[in-house]
C-alpha cells in the first residue's frame, strides 16, 4: 500500500519541521526551525496547498508565543483548607479526577459529569475524549467551544445534505467569477484566503466581490459592492434572492427536479417577495440589492462564503440554509468555482466534527439518535455503554452546572468564562461545581481561577497529531519543541484517567494508533444502508509510525490506499439523505430573540480584531501582535456617541441585562446608526473590566444551540474618571486599586494604559505614587520628573545606568504622548541628552521620530511613517507603499488600511490647498 508523503527531517536538533498553524480554520502549513536559547524561526510552508508559503501576521509571530512565561508546568490541586492551588504529582492529580468522576457517576448517574473541549485540541485528543464520554461513561455530555462558532453550519449542512459536508475547496475561490462574503471580515479573520481572492482579482478584474455585513470592515475595501444589511436580516435577504431567481427563471429546473426536494415549501417561505420590502427590512438601498440579485443571477460560477456573522445567531441555521437554498435552486454546487463555503474559526473545528465532538453527534459523522449508528459505534469500540440521547450543548451545560445537575466538568484547552455568553453565569456555574478540572497550557486564566485540578497540557510546537481545515484537508501538527516541565499530551492524559476509571480500550502507546482507529471507524460498515457517508478515511488506515509522521496534507474522503484525496464533493449529484436528494429548507424570517428598547437602544455586535486570537493566552505574549490594537474598544457611530454623551478616546461602559464592561470609544467609520462593535479577546488577565462575554445575551439557535453573539441590546454611557495615563516598565508595576487598566506586551517592556477616579488614587503626592507604582525605592535613583499642576500633567522616568527602566505619564485629559516613540527608547542601550529632554517634554526632539501606531505588524511599520511616505513621495497605490516601505508585503492583512490611509492623506492635502 502507499500513502501520500512529504519529506521531513526530525532527528537533527536544528532541522526544519513541517507543521500546521494553530490559529484559524485556513490550516496554513508552517516550517519551524528550533534555535538553541532563542525562539524558533517560523516561515510558511511553500509545499502546503492551503497557503503555499504565505502566513498572516499571527502565524508569522508564532515564534514569539512559545516561551514558558505563564505556562502551567506541573499538576496542581486546590487545597480545601487554604483555597490555594498547590503542586502535586501526576498520580495524585489523575487519581483525584478519576476517583471523583467515578464516585459522582456511581451516585448520580453518567449525566452528572461532562467534558467541555476545544477546537484547539488535535483530532486524536478529540477522538479519545469522545470515546471515553459517549462509549464508556455512557453520556453525550461532551460539547466543544466550536459550538460557539460553527455549529449552525453543521446543522445547516446536515439538514440540506444529510451529512456535515463542506463541498468546495480553496481553489474554488480562485475559479469563481463572483465571491460573496457574508458575515465574514475575511481580510482580518482569514487573511491568507482573502489574499488568494485579491490576487485573483488583480489577475482577472472581471471577478466580482460582494460583501454582506452590517459593518464596513477591512474586507469591504476590496469589494465591488457592500450591502450593509441590518443585523439579523440575512434570511430576508437570501429568501429574497431565492424568490428573485425563481421569478426571473434563472433556476436549474432539471437539477431541482432530479436531485432535490422541498423547493415549493422553501419558496412559499419567501412570503410573496417584493424587492422594495426586502430592501426596507434589510435597510439596504433597493438599487444595490437589485444589483446584487442580478449579479448572482447572471453569474454561473459563484462561491458564497459565510462565517460567524451568519452562524452566531438565534436564526443561524436558517441563515445557512437560506444561502444553500440559493445554490441548490441554481444547481451551483459540486462544480468548479461554485458552492456554499463555511469558513471555520478554529484550527481543528472540522476535526472535532469528524470525531463527534459536539453533544448531538457520534464519531465518524454517525447520528446519535439513530439506533443502528449507535450499535455500529458501540460494537466497533467494544464499549460497555453508548450514549442514547444528545447531551447538553454549551450554554445548557453551564446552566445545568449552576442548577446542580452536572456536578463535575473537565475543561480542555478553552476559557469559557471569557468566551461564553453571559459570562457571569459561567462563573456562577463553575463555582457551584463539585469538581472543575482544567487541562491547559496557561496557568492563570479567568476559567482556571475556578479549577480544583489543573493538568499541564502540551502546547503548539510540543504536541503531535492531525487537524482538519475548512476545506476538509487533514494535515499534521508535528512537535519541534521538547515537552516543558511535566506537561503531557491531552490524549495521554485522557487515556490515563480512563484507565484509572477501570475502562479498557485506551491502551494507546502512540498518537498514530489513535489516528488509525479513527480512520478505521470512518470506513467501518460505511455503506451499511447503501448510501456511504462522505467522511471516510479508509485509505489512511494501517499506517505505521513512520508513514503517519510523513503524511502529507490530504482532503477527505480518502477511500482507498493510494488515493490522492477528494478536492470537491457532490460532483455525482448524490447527497447523503436516504433518497440521495438534497433538501431545500423553508426558512421564514425571524427577528432576533432580544429586541432593543428604551433602556437598551443599541445592538451589540462582537468579533475578532486582526492581530489577536480568542482570549489572548497565546497572542497576548507577542509584542508584534500588540502593536496594532492594544486596548479593547467600543466602535460606534459619532451620532450615537453624541446621544450617549461619550466622545472618541474617552472611556465608556457598555451594559446589557446580563452584565457590563468598560473600553475606549472609537469612530472607526464602519458602524451604522444604532449598532456598536466590541472585540472578544480581552479578559480579566489583561484588563480591569473588558470581558465582553459578560455582556452578551445567552439566547441560542433552537436547532444548533449556537449563541447569539451578533445581536445583544445594550446601552452605552460615559465611564467617569478624573485622570488618564500610561506606564512603560521592564518589570510589572504596582497598580493595585487602579480603576481602569489594560496590560499590553511590548518589546523589552510591558505597557499599561491606566485611569483613575480618585486623584492619583488618594494621594496628591505624585512623586510618591509614581515611585511606588514603578517600584523605585532608592531615594538616590536617577529620576527625571516634570509636573504642571495647573495643566494636570505629571511625568516621571526612572533611568538605570543611562538606560530607561520605566516611565509613567499622567494627565487630567486622555490625550497623552505617543507610546510608539517612548517604547522605542527601551531598545536603546543609552539615553542621550535629547532623549532625556524629550522624555520631560513628552515628545521626540532632534533625530527622534514618532512612527505612530503600528499598521503593518509583519514589518513593524507605523501610521506616521506610512502617511509621511505617501505625502513626500506621492504614493498612489498600496503596491507603491509596499515597494517603498515593505508594509503589506507579507500577509497583506494591512493592505485595506494602507488604501484607507492613501485616501485620508490625499483628502488632508486637498483640504490645505
């Protein structure tokens, strides 16, 4: 037998290792080269078909994130007497988990325990966790944080196709003549795929890009048409498109008749389509809506990409099916350059779906509510039990914890106190739990504060296994770093607990053995009912360790040994429902679960920023990634800000019926009236009160169970402080009792943005306060100081051996000196006289240059540098900026911002003429 292989070297200490990026669902190939006593070199893998050597800024900065600062390096148990976590042995920690789980199951039944896992797990980890819970404990109470990002897509696929199948691949984005991006800021969230589309548009200008999004995002800069629909009206828009296609006879009637069912009911749900009424419901200009409908109708090769803006909704599953309906009615599926395409948010969200990581699924795309499927899996596993009904989905699971029905939970690789909606409820739930176990790489997280047992897991670069990306491509994650401290692989930890609970079937000695069992299950009795499941890894069974180690990226299904994989599905027009037909799904429009009112008049939308990831436990370590956006923010329309009594640059509080948070107001230019946007990443470890999950409403989609992160009624009000400031330090400052703070990682320093309500926290002696905050106890220290009490300004700098050690700048107003210039001084071995004078003045003098906030994180190019080059050299295009400054020349994520700066600089020039 033969398997696809790629050459790798693993023995030499400094050999380059091919692995896969741990961030978004694109699944980019990475080449990592370890270095002695320094961070590894990171480069894109030119041979990987997902990225062909390109990496976004997060991927490029991976080397900055693998240090051991903050790592959990040994098992810990919480002492009931002092409430503190103390180091313990693996034997004691695993015994505590196994014995407590077993006791609770014996006393209260298998549904009294649960696992909450993550798309950060590798497929092999996911597999044994699912096997333990569903096949040996006998409960389906295992859910994943992927519930929060793509479960609506899973449900929509299963309703339409009979199986959770993404039919298209990345090449289809380049073959399409129309790419529709719905609820996806692709330029920031999936930048490598976006750049593939942009490059194709440069090559073929006739390629059209349409963005459907309530916000004007960086993605819109490249679009031919932006439809800023009202949040929650996606179904109205695509129902209108379905009716328009039918009305104008641009359907594929032969395909619909021969290969689908349910069309009449789906069309009836469009409720007498009227273009003007649809435009009014969506708050879109009717001419723009008609332009999109006509463009879709006349373009054969259409790919519709959708992401969290579609999925994260109480109508998320209907949104997915309303999109799929439009592809089915035109027959634009299963052919090159066309089809619906779900972009997943996590590196292994797809792998988790393959092994049944969701509470309502079985492994290998088998159905939990299907008796024959349950029998198949239980027989294959030779397990003593099998879950007979769906388990608790994420939000319901945490409700059950608070109610006392779930008494023990094992959390793996995720931070639900930050990521779940109604985050305060998550805290209450964990506080009520008799046993909270957390397998993690980071010791201090918002969630781990509630853990009774901490288990140190391997992180990226240390662990070994497979992941599956958004186009069904299985790739290897390979270890290139040694296991730190006492950390272990997740799959090994799970197997150790399973064996201590008395369960057979977990005697795996190597990760490749787990993959083989996973692959064999996917092929086992696959055609029992005459309609094979698409998910099939039969061609990858029987691999020994060497073959597994050298496995090249490959797309499932892989039916036979030697197969090269399957790039595109449904080319045979056979779907996985019993009759072989795809299903149209009727999707009558429904309003979001919670409506705005006089108390909460604005709609909160949440999402990602370009250079951060999830709850920042990895990306927060990188100075490069912190340079673009350092603080949480509240983006809102200027007129809404005026009505709420807040100004740009000021702090404000966002409140809902569930909680509140504080961040700085900005006018990014992309918000429509009545809506605000807040990013998801900040948490209690890096900010005083910036956890937006505490604000988000807990309403969920009735089919998928996915929460509504895109539509929470909120109010915004001014957050009153009497002073503002920031501190730059080489060591952590003492900022106890500060009203507002955000921690930002810099190069050779840590930056804190701060503000207070009491005047300098209860003292008028600014020097005393500053010395205490900066940990300067020596009265003879080299101390530079400036104070203007009438202007409410204070500055202090601590210098050690002519090198800046720390500084603090305080003011009654939020406008403070530039941080980028000051941060640059920390890289100098010796301050000169001009530097010292500039520190007291609060601005660079002489040869000092303020480069401004970072725009291009890949090359560290600041806003001021870019604008100066545009003015002085007359740069007219982003390509010219790249040629001059390199900005935008790596991942391309900042190219939309470069284009915006070109326009703004030209407008500023014209205004002075």
